[in-house]
């Protein structure tokens, strides 16, 4: 079988060629093309090609442009990340398709029905393709926007949207009641990943895995429709942060066999060249390096975290640089004792060496700090890179700290609270190396109670109810 591959992403082209030859070592890859222009120039010169694998989105346009300039009667299998409407059009017109990343079994099924596809297409192939082109090129507008309501994802219908505006790195949609919503970051993350794959000369291939832990806003349906190449893993609805990460890590190891795994939060937005820089940094890293990002507070150049610190003797924990305006001190790579779950990448070997995140003892907070401290005990080092810049929406973390006694007690025992006395006890018990460190444990709880009491009394005398100020230091 003589095959042409038209694909602008080198890792995807290499993987497809390997899968084809695994299926049948007599498959002859006649040529690989990476653009509309190259395809238009080459295809008229070649004969006796049995099958063309064609990516839809190429660097210089969409592959359908090729058919407008060159007559093609060879059967085509599209590799695509298009939505369900387009995929339905493929089926109606008897043209096969494969979703990226290409699954070996699905590829085998496509090849087995290749001869039948060829016979069905015959002389009518061009007519069917023209109909497909009309369907694809029909102007379609977004019917709804993915937005954030607190910590949940939701939808805002385009018909109910008055206007959108940008504020720094963030985009907002405003409805006709003048209510403002933050437009979700995920498309930006995906676009940054895809751009990096084109620029890293085929040395890296990124895959995205999203754990949907019991959402009620059709998040998984949205992802499957708009980003079908994203792997969606369903949770039970009670996994919390650590359990969700573990669910995603397990899926990565069993289905994708990655060399590295990155943790990413829903409230995290990367700088445009983030993943391109990441690929370069990984090439220079040592085998036991864990790489962390410089995290800014939302829509600012103030630092949320430049890695985390921990003193095992006095029990103090902190985020380096918290609240500071970025300066020369944070323009150089730095070592840290631990890091949060936002934009942290580690070699898959780490899981084999220390196990998974401890979701039993640290279901939400302290899960990341415990995990990376354990990595340090095994000889891994935490490197924070100034070239990896992300923004964190800290308003969507934790519980609401309003001045009610109920909120105070929830802060002491809720899984959502950094002040949970039982979870903190487990963390200190595991990682303290001196009994004097317990002073910090009790002091932090007393300080929490004192700050609440002071603001509560102030509220009583002022006759109102206010929000309790957030603590100045954030723990993992």
C-alpha cells in the first residue's frame, strides 16, 4: 500500500508512520508533506498512490484548500480535531476520519475498510468532497461561551452576551444585566500547547488530560465537542484535588506512557510561549529535576509563588515572593523545598519512586507540598524557572471567609480550609524533624482565631457583616 501523509506536526506524523508500519510492514510511505503549498505542488506529480492521510489544520491553511487547487481522486482519511457536526459530515460523505492522538485500534479499523471506502468513492469522490467543503465552510458562530461562576464552569449563551472585553491577560463577557463573567482559560492553554509542538522540532508531543470530578455543567460534553483530542477522565464527584490528580496520573501512565507529567489547575492561565519554553527547559534538566513555574497573582506582575519553603525544625511554611512585585531576584532559576500544583512538571519515574499523591491524608490542601517534600527526600530537586510564567485566580480557591461563627469553625475542620487542624496535624507529624516545630502548629491556629475574633468584634461595633481578610501566606 502506497501512502502519503500530509501533517504539519512532526510528532503526529512520526507516530502515524510508526503505527502504519506496525500494522503492515509493507506499507510504503511515499512522502510526507507539511503544508497546503507543498501538497498543491507535489500531488499532481505523483501517481499510483493508494491512500492519503491528511490533517485538516495545516500551518498555512486548512487542507480543504488543496482540493480547490488540485483534483484528487485518491481516497483520503482525515486526521482531525473538529467538532461533532463536522465528524457527522465525514460519515455522511463516506470519508473516514481519525481523532488525534490517533488510536492504534481505530487506525486498524480504518485500514481494514480502506478497500470498501475506495470502491464507494469511485468517480463520485470529488462530488462528495465538494458537498463536504460546503458543509465545512458554512459560517458558524459560537452559540455559547464557557465561563466561570465561582469555582464552577458554566455557559453563557452568545445571544445573552452584550459584549466582551479584555483586562490584561483575562477576558470577560458581560450579559445584558451588566453582570461580568470570566471566560474560561482552557482554549488558551490548548492553543499554547499546540503552538509549542510546531516549534520544538518534533522532540515533544503534549497531551491534555482533564479530570471531570462530578461536574453538573456539561463540562465533559463541552470538551468532547470542542476539543475531541483532549482525554476526559470522569471522577466520582468526591475526589478533591489530590484524588483528581491521581486519577489523571493513573490514566496518563496506563494510556499515554509519558516521560513527564504536569499538574495544572482550572484557575491557571499560561504566558503565550509557556510550553515552548517548557520544552527547552526539559532538554536541559537533570534526570531527577522537578520543574516549577513562576506564579503571578491574577492580572498583575505581583508574585503569588516562586516555589515553596519549609523549615522542618521550626515548622514554618511559606511561598517565596508572595505579594512582591516581580524583580531581579526572581529572574534567575531558584531551588525550592516544594511547589503547588499549578504548572509543575515531574518525570513519570517519580511516581514509581515515591508513589502517588496522598489523597487519604491530604485530600485538598497540603497534598502538593507533602508530595514534593517526599520527592526531595528521595533525591529529587525542585527547580523554579522564571521562563515559565502563569497567572493564578486565587479568588476561586478555598472557602468563603465571611464573619460568621459557623465559617470560623468550618475553617478549623473543612477539607476546603488551609487551617484544618486535623490535616495540618498529619502534615506536621510526617514532616517535622524537631518537637519545637509544634509551636508553629499551635501558633498558626491561635493566630487564625485571634484574627477572626479581632475582625468579628470590629464588625459588631460597626454594625455590619464583612468578609474575613485572607491570610498573607498560602500553603500547599
